[in-house]
């Protein structure tokens, strides 16, 4: 396919789409959350990658990487009845970066606004290859919706084999990166090409390319306007943007007992892992690190901040007039939060902000704009003023504390600190 002209490739791919055929309700797309679901995904990934020559067989029968351990990674899956037949992972930026960063320059994407997530670990059960795009496209739709609306992601990046890049370019509207890698260590030194998709601009690209086509090939309707009853999104009590599922017990099971991932970490990786998992209940299962100055420096940079997406409105006075600015809180702690603003504001502005925290939960806080983003004056850190003590201040503290101890389904499971991925303020 890669040797054919682009127009010919596009026509061939389009004929293979049958988007007007409803998918059986036996197919369900969801987040992998239990030990059994995760293990089935990692086993499917292992078998698929071994068959494709992308990894050597592992004694565990699983493909598990350090990135699967992170609270900023979500493993999505497709079930057919009780069998898991597809999986793909979304990896958000953390202190450990992305897998692609070991071989690709993502500087151009990182300079644009919005969160980035890497699409990784895609595998489909070969027994379901006959389903072709009828199964793959709904799984990708679930991925797109999860990335944009639940993961607060604007940019998707992916590294694929050169023989597959045509599908990402011609069908999914990814933009191929100029850099090609002859030996990509993350997939057994196979060749790889990088690609990038801006999910905001993708809607226009899909419209221009597919809106005039019949429903069987109309990917604009399929991705942008159509609903998909097979998708099951996890319930969220609060407006969080990550779905961490790795409890201390799951960390121990997958990365110490079933595989040797933690035993094989480099010292720097182990240090950063301790910086991410800074709670005592996790420490006992992490690889040991020496008590030295480097560890203390990393520890000093860790702040108990949480990744969220809470809409709000800031009311403030400027030149004798009361003004209002819409904001979106994307990171928070007990004493501050970072927000995207709909208009530039100078440092020192004092006002009152109303924040929507989640299920019918709101609070009002007295705040001050204390710092602006390095690359944008529409991103700011706002400090919560001590004069705002009271019931709403207590509601904010209760909200932040809940993020650290309660999962969306009511189980006691930490939502771990997430460093800001795209702007330092």
C-alpha cells in the first residue's frame, strides 16, 4: 500500500469502510480497570507484538512497560462477550515523558497549546481480523472521544511502522513527521515513522474529506456527530482528566511478580517513579533507590497537584468596572490552581472565582493571579487568598483531599499528583 499513489491508497481504504453497518452489541469499548482486564490486555499485546516481530517472547506472556504503571496512562479495551479482543493505550505527559521521546523530536507539537497524549500498544485479536475496520473504527472512535473529552487532550502522537503510515495519513488525517527512525528500540528496533493529529483541527479535515460521501464511508459523521452505544465511559464524581487504576496491589502484581519491569529500571527511572508515586502505600512496592542528594532534589520538586478540568468564572474589578472571565481549571492543589483564561489578565488581579467541581458540587474562592504561563498569557496560576476562609474554602479543601483518596467508582484508590504537561507557571 505504501508504494501506491496517495489518491489510490485513499480510494482503497474508503472501499473497506462499512460504517453504516451497526456493530453487534456484544462488542463493548471501555477502560481496563480490573486485574483480569489488564492482564488480558497485556497478554493480547504480547502475543500480537511477538507475532509481528516487535518484541521477543517474555516468560510472563505479557507485554508490560513502565508507562503502563503511570497514573497518566489509560489502557482501553474492546470486549466481545467475555473475551478481550482489542486494546490500545493513551499515555499523557508525565515526568517520564513519552515512549516516542526516546527517538523522535516532539518539540514542534509541544510548542502548540493543549495537552499531548501518545497512542501506543494497539493490538487486535487475530481471530477477529475478519471484522476488519468494522471493529477497528469504533475502537478508534472510542479512543478519540476518550482522549478529547475525558483525557483533556488536544494532540495525539503515534509511532508506527512505515508500512502502516498510509492508513494514519490517508484515513485518519494524521500529519506525518519528517523524522523517520530506522531502529526504534521500543519495538525491538523495528523502523518507525511518527505522526501527529490535532483533534480540534481534525474535525475540519474530516468534514472536508468525508462529509460529501455516503454514510458507509462518511468518517466525519462517524467520528464527530454519530453516537456509539457500545462505548462505556467510567463514571467520574469530579471533573478529573485521568483515570488511574493501578492500586499498590496491582503495581506489585504486574511490575514485580508477573514481570521484571521494576527490577530492570535505570536509576533515574526509579527516582522519577518515586517522585510520581509519593504515597507511603506505594513506596513499599517501588524499586529501592539510594538516599542521596539527587533523590532529595527530585522530592523537592514534587507538589501534590491534581489534573482536573473544572469550568468556572472569575469576577474582578478593572479600571473601576466589574468584569468576568471564563476559566478552566486544569491543575489544582490546596492553596492554588492553574487555569486557562478566555482573555489575558495581568499578574496581581484579585477577584472571586466560582468553580464547578463535579456532580452538583461548586465553590466560591477569593483568588489572586500570581503568575502567568511561560508561553501564553491566557494561562495563569491563581493563589487562593487566606481571606477566603469559610464554607466554600472548606468545600475546596474537601474536593482536593477527595482527589487523593477516592476513585470515581467509590473505591478507596488514590488519584495521584500529575505535573502540568504543557506549561510551567
